[in-house]
């Protein structure tokens, strides 16, 4: 079974930065892609960013372009999300996810999910 464990959430003032990390473990797992999603109270889950493992091709949601950056470490099977210029509307639970195969990084389904880490941005 594949396990995804997020870390790095917390409380930050608007304009500040946080870095989320996600480690994938369990059997011999090499993802096709990994991504970050978020869900704020009362809102639908949103795909924030995704990255293709083979070549590092990325997708970023319009709401975070220029502020968030996704990266991967193939050797460690980890994916990170650097979040800069944070806004109160970025407050949400952030989930790491992994796909064994995905056609469209912007819309394709993920196969495995972490339990989430809370990010709270205050003004």
C-alpha cells in the first residue's frame, strides 16, 4: 500500500511563506505524477499544482501562479510545494496526491491521497 505523508503546514501571516513536503512510501512505488490539492471550509477541493515525475513538467492553478511552486526529488520520492506571498484565501487543508498514470495534469484523477495538513493564513 502506498502512503503519502504531508508536513509543513502551520500558521502564517499574510505575505509570508510556507513550504509543504510530502513523502511517498510503501512497496516499490514510482509515481507517474504527484500533486497538491486544497480544500477550504465550505468549498470544493481545488487542484493547486501537479508535477510529472519523468520530466518535471508542471501544472499550476491560476489562483496560485507566480506565488506557489511545485518541485520533486526523485531520489527521495518527495514532492514539495513552496508557497510565497500567502493570502488569507489560501487558508485550507492541503492534500498531497499521487497518480500511477495521468493524461492531463490539470484534471486527471489521482490514485493515492495523504491525510492533509492545515495551512492558516491570517491578515
